């Protein structure tokens, strides 16, 4: 089974209890590409280089993949919100090549997990979906 690597940058100072103040940077074809991107963000990108930010790289299976990785995958996310409207109780699926497979898995996850919000995200492999930095107000 093929795998990809999801890179998330985490603002440690603003994360608390069951809430992670995270920036989903993207899904990468190799661990090395994800880690190289994380190091670039930590040294060059505004906000990420200025605050107490760490990174997490999570390996994800690619469901429905033949020999070669596809250019695009679909990921299901579910979450609740706390009183401050921060996302908590976040769950995220593996990656799906076919959107119809992701839609079927969404129905199954909704039957298992009680979450207020659900979404299917389309991700381009090896492309940063969060390209800007950030500032705190």
C-alpha cells in the first residue's frame, strides 16, 4: 500500500487541552519532502519562524492507489467546537484516490463518530496548501 505524509505546523503557545492551533501545510510524497518543507517554514516563513512552532508529520495510507501515487487525494475530517469556536476532537481519515470512495467512508465515519462538522478536502500531493505565514493580533 502506498503512503503519503501530512505536514502540520503547530503553534505550541496557542494550543491547549483538546485544541491544537495547527496549520495544515500539505501532503507530501516522501517524509523527507515534508521535513524539508517544515524546516523551511521554521527558518524562512513569517510567524512560523517567529513563535514557538513545532511540526508533526503523520503517515497516511492512500486507499485505491495502484502503482503510482496520484496527483490528488481526498481526506475526510470531522471535528467539534468548544465555547471559543476552536476545533476540538478532530479526527482525520487516510487519503482516498477516488472522491466517491471518500464520500462512502464519510458516511461510515459519521455513523461511528459523533462530530458537529464534517468535510472532505482535496489535496494536491507535494503542494503547500498553506503558503503564507501568519501574524498574531
